[in-house]
C-alpha cells in the first residue's frame, strides 16, 4: 500500500527545524503537537517530531476580507491555494541505506520499501514480521541529524515499520525492551531500552494528579520483569509495595509490586501497625538507632528541625567526642554536664541545649530506637544481593522529617556497601564479584537534591557518580525546578507528564540540546495518561499514551498471582480462623 504524503518541505534549517506546507486534502486539525512524522529525502529518511501548527494565507486581502461563514463554496475554492496549513518539524534521527551511502554518484533515491534492510508488505505487524525484524536489526543504523532534506521533500505519517525501526519491539531477543505506551495516534508499542535506562539516573516528573505514581509502577514492573536491575523503593505514601487507591470518581484499587511479583519483592515497614491495617502480608519490620544517625543526616533535615548553623557545628564537636553514641549521650545530659562539656571542649552551651531540645522530636518517630542490636540495613542488603526487590513503606510516618531522615540514613549505608563491592570487582575482574545494578527510587526528590542540600545528601553523590558504583536513582517529583542544575544535567532519561510552571519546564530541558523546540510539546500534553519521553533510553523524544496499569497489564507482566501462592492460602486460612474466634 502506497503511503499518502501529507505535505512538502518549503523551508527550514538544521537549527530551527523544517517548515512544511500541508497538501490541500490534509486537514489541519489532524496535525497534533507531539506527532511522529517522517520526511523522505533524496538520500535519507528523517524521523521528526511535530512541534507547531500554523495557518497561512497567500494574500493579505484574504485576512482583511475573509469569506462569509455561510459561503462554503468560496472557502473550498480558497482552501489549499489562498489558505493553507503549515507545520513545523524538528528532525531527531536520520537513516541512510547502505547502498545509497556507498553510491559514488549519490543521486539515486532509495526505495522506501527497502529503506530498513527489511522487506515488509504494508503496515501489518504480526510475530512473523517482528521476528524477521529482530534478525535484521543489525542492518538499521540510526544517525544523529547533521543535515536536512531538500526543498519539496514529501512528509508522511510514521508507519508501524518506522516506529519499530526507531523504538524497537518488546520481544527483541537482543535487548531488554519494555513497552511503556503507544503513540498518541497509533496502536504501536513505544519501548524503552531498560539496560540503557538503569545505567544512569532517571526522572519521572509532572504536576500533582498527572499519574506519576502509575508511571513509576509501570517502570518498576518492567525492570523487575526484564531483570534489568534490583530496586530499592522508598515508598513515602505506601503506593508501590501493596495495593493502593487509584484516581477517579469511583473508588478502586490497583495492585502493588508485591502482589504482581510475590516471589521477587520484599516489603520492609517503618510503621508495622499501619502496614498490618492495610492488609500487607509478610512485611519485615525496620528500625533505626540513634547510633546510625550522623551529622550529615541532620544537615539534610535542618529545616524541618529548625537547626541553626551553630547547632550543627556543635553537633560535630559532640560526635568527635562521643562517636556514634553522641545523640544518646546528648539527650541524657543535664544542664550541669552540658556546662562542663562546653568548658572543656570549647562548645556553646546555648547551641547544644537548643540542639538537645530539638532532637527530642526524633523520639516521636515510631522507627527510632536508642540502639538496634539487629542490623536491619544489613538485612536489606542481603535481600538486594539475593536479587530481591525491596520496598520500604513509611505508613503513618510519611511526613518530610521522617521520610528524609530514614531515606538518607538507609541509602548512605547501602551506597557505602556498594562502593566497597564495586572496588572489589574492579580489582578482581571476577564476574561473580560484580554487584547487581541497583536503582533507588525516591519521591519528593527536590527535597534531597536542591542546591542548598545536595552536597549533604547521599543522593547528590549517587546522581553525580552515575554508573561508577552500579547505583543509580529514579527520582519522582512535581517540582523539577527545585533540583540542582548539575544533578538535572546528569538525569539520563526524563519521563515528563504535564507541567505548567515555566521554571519546571525549563528544568526538564536542562542539558538537552534542541530543548526549546520541545517546550510547546510538553505544554500541550493531556493532564492524564500522556508523557513526553526523552533521553538516554530512547533514540529520540516521543509523546506516548502511557500503558494502562490494569488487569490486562497484570496478566502480561506479573508472575504467579498472590492468590495462587501457597503462603497466601495459609494466610487466608489463618485470617478466617481469627475472624471465627472473634479476633
């Protein structure tokens, strides 16, 4: 079937993009910002994103004296000649067939049907064609755009073949691809390369209510299913481990990762009572001792605890004197002991007393203990080393002080262990010593990565080190403008739902070449189930309708359902027995 051209290139530049005049029979209203289009040049095929739509007229007289609304005949006469539509395209990738590149004369136009080294009839898919493409993927070399097509080159809708050539297919035997959604106007999967995704830190952004949590669940499910990495998820609002409420007028719930992958996901909880009330099964308790909290952790939550610079300086004096037990010793000190300490160690009594008073707030956190004989963080590490994915639930302890303190304390120790393992692996070069790639998911990321605190948090260190120690971040945030610019420039793949604030939109394109042309695309996204994906894990920016997180997805992605697990039937029987006995 011959493709129908939409328009002709009339002008443009490599830096500003292409201007295309639509053919008379093409409706302007069918041209949506974010659409994926293809320009067929003399030698190369250019994959482009539609970034703007405009109306044009051949004469100023038409604008000065437009046709009467009821005069449809005159409107039809003018359409395509006196009046027309134009679109702006930004070329993202180009493909030049090998036989054309090797042609010394260089003027022969390539055949579209053979432009990918694959002979395909029509746009039909099917497993046979996908398999044939998988065998031919090595023949497809997509290149950065370093030129533009000539005048009057024809523009076409992207076919399924084009999407597969650029974004691959989920059952590609050579890559860990995961279908995150579909184009806004086609039923074709858009895939992320998960191996490239997990090797750098990544971000999921969008204003409140745009479905960041659903996007995060999708991605985490894909990573687990494809075994691309192990996950450590700091679940601030208890949305990822077990079932959570979905958005909408009617109340319903969606499954958590533990229910989809019962044999691969382990839940740890900082609030066991809350976790039990929600019906979570087999969750491990998790506590943090005062001896695990360092001054650097307090620097991160200085705003929540209202700590002054002087108090933090005196905290360092206390730590140097008493070691890991400095908080326990401080909270037990009397006024006379503080006075004596200050006289001998050159501390400030007022600052230490203020520090003592403000640290008593930590006693309100349910997971804080004077000391923890059991090494809970070591237990999490053992789970990660065994290839298990860990969700840390906060339950009712989800305020910012609680979340930021616990997350920083746990992540700092896990990162230190990974640094040790990575250095050992670099020394021995033994594959068995190579640590699992670890992805740490944090919410409210701008609280950890803002310019004033990014140097005090372990997450700033992880974001800057990237793949060096096999630990990367997945940051989930509605205010990307609050994240340090240096950190944002290191974010490899950005999956962005609708944003309205200009500063947030600017932050998304930090360190992205040609980002200015994509601003209009991001600003025009729907408020639900649409996202702009750009960066390391996709060959070019693309707007997708995100994959529904529903029963169909559960069946496609999950392992043995929880209800079919032996432990689940035992648990149900125990619960039923308790109910019969009146418990």
